[in-house]
């Protein structure tokens, strides 16, 4: 994955809450153990909002601390920084994804409303409740923000065998922005019936977000920023393989097989590995969101 070294990064599209806590103070989460692992397993599939994981509206217990997040504005200025720092790379992907959807909405005569991405590594208050990093990446429709713990990608590789890599991370971010596009289009709200199963609306919503991620990837290297430049200048076959591998790793069947040793399609909420790869591939191949109708 290659970036234009001189292209500017817009850190205003990211809120860095690393080192923070739900009530605005600073602290470290107290807890973990098997309960935390169970939430990690659910969250690794990544999706829409933490309330689906049964998280509380009240901040969890925390211990005193003084950690603060790095200064993104000072450290993430150009594409050169995106090539050397993970958080800067995620800023670049957020910028590029939103530049694409702005242009696409405009082409269709609609208005795209930007959604900030929130970096967090400790419990954080959201419009959908208080979320722990073990929730995994998610989109909260109540405040229209994407929430991302950067350590999630390490967990995905170590515990669930994903190849990882920069484009695997980018796929996850683009998937969450797929939910934002669904939210703006009205699809997200109309499809939420809390049912599960291989043909449920929940699965169809997630597969469509995968397809939208593929649509973005199709256009990533030709998407122009507000200066007229292209921030992402190259994607290789290896990058695409990383994205497909990540899609497979977070399939319901793959996670169930690893965690519980059996597969239960009636409890699926996100789709199988094959389905997730198929729909990401559809968007990647055609570059047309109209081909992402997972509900027909």
C-alpha cells in the first residue's frame, strides 16, 4: 500500500482519545480474564454498535493513570508519515475513504455527511453506550462515529490467524464506513430487527458493508483529495490478498470453529468467510455500489 509522500493528511477527521476514559478523565481499565475474552470473540467480527454486545451506559471501574495519546496533528502531516506510522496510516485511510464517498454522493446528487473516527484504547463513552477496546471496531449510528482500537489488528492476527498488514487494517476501516453509508442511505435503520441466522438482515447488512469496502478499494488510487491530489497511489495484489484474508478471518463460521469447535449458522450475525470474501470481491471488481444489493 503506497501513499504520496507529499500529500497532506487531515487529522481533523479523527478524534484521538487514547489514554482517556469514559468520563473525560484519564485512567486504565480494571478487569479482563475470561469475560473479557468472550467479548473480544464477539467484537472481533466487528459491526455496528456496542449495545449489541450488551454493554452498559455506565463507565466501568478504572484505576488512576496519566497516559495521554500522541499528538496526531503534529505527527501525522503527510503521506510520508502514513508510510511509517500505523495511526497516521489510519488517518490517511479515513481521509481517502471519506473523499471517495463525498465524491460518489455528489455524483448521485446527494450530500455525504462526514463521520469522525475515534481512536481509543480504554473504555470510552459513545452515543451507543460505554465501549471497551475488547468490543472491536464498530460504527455507532447514534453519534455517527467510527470507533477503532488500533491494537485490535494485533489481536486479529495472533488469536484468529489473520495475515494482517496495512490493507487488512484498511479493509476494516472501510467496512465501518460502509455502515455509515448505510446509515445515511436509511438502510441501516430499516434493516435492524435483531434476528440472527445465515439469511438474516443482520448478515445482509454486514455483507453490504463488506461490498462497500470493496467499492472504495476499487477507487482508492483514483480518489482525489481537496487539493486535487491522490493520497493513495498504489495497491498491489498482496494488499488485496490481505483484505480478502481479513474478510475470511472474521467470518462467523471461522470464528465459531476456532472458539467453540463447531459452526452454528442459526446464530450468525455477519456472514461466513466465503460470503464476506465474495461481497468484498464484488465491490472490488465492479466499483459500483449498485452491485452491493445483498437484500435481493
